[in-house]
C-alpha cells in the first residue's frame, strides 16, 4: 500500500523563539484530504558523559511543560543549520563544566514523529576533563554523578522518564555488555 501524504497547502500559524507551528492540508493515499498540525523544531542533541569509573554526569533541571524536575543527560537545542557534533561538545561543557577527549555518535531518533519533525542526536563522551560551566542566563541545572548500572536500574523502574536519557543510558549499557566500548 502507498502511505505517502502529499501536502497541498501549508499555513504557518505560530512563529516562536524555539518552535514554529503550521497546519498542512494533505492528500491521503485514498484521495481524500485531511489536516496535520505540525511543530517545526530545529532538533537537539543529548550527550552522555561517562567517567573512567563508569559513572555518568547527569543534570537536574525543571521542565515547565511537565512542571517537574527531571534527571537528564546534558542536552540542548540545535540552532538551524548547526552541526550536531559541535552542539554536543558545547552543551557538555556549558551544562557540566567538562570537556571530552573522545566523542562517539550513538545515532539519532525522532522525538514525537506524530506531531513534530524534531530529530535528537545522541553522543557519548569519554576521556573527561575539566572545562568551565557556562549556563544560558535562563538555565538552572545541578550536576549529579551516578553509576551507569544505577541509571539502568532507574530507567527500568521508571524513575527516569526523559526519552533521550533513557535511550542514551540503555544504548551505552548495551554497548558495554557487548564489549563494544
């Protein structure tokens, strides 16, 4: 079966600092039309910093959309056209005060493909050494160093619910189990 929807009309209904929202009219595979509300987002990067003792430097920060403090890997929004690798390096130092000798891609994924085109790129940082914390003026985070195995348990118990952090922790754990690190 043919699944592609062809856009016949697109209207931007909101333009913000971080996202734009548009409503697309699409032609469905059966010939009918429908509308799709789409959040345009430049994407983001998450980076999981692993110490030589298999600990992870995590950040705690308040997330207004869910009105909760979350434990997450360091992460940030891409600027349009920005290289994800460069963004990961920047976010690591800005949020944790660390730099890394080695950075490895863990791939990328779509955060919520039913409503947004946001792509999140994941990286792992090793060979950590001190740099400088340089938070954005509206960013308030606390760092916390947690053993990787404890983070795996926290993910499995549902104590960590941030998708990028869950994926990064489980990917790194799987790579270690396969002895691919």
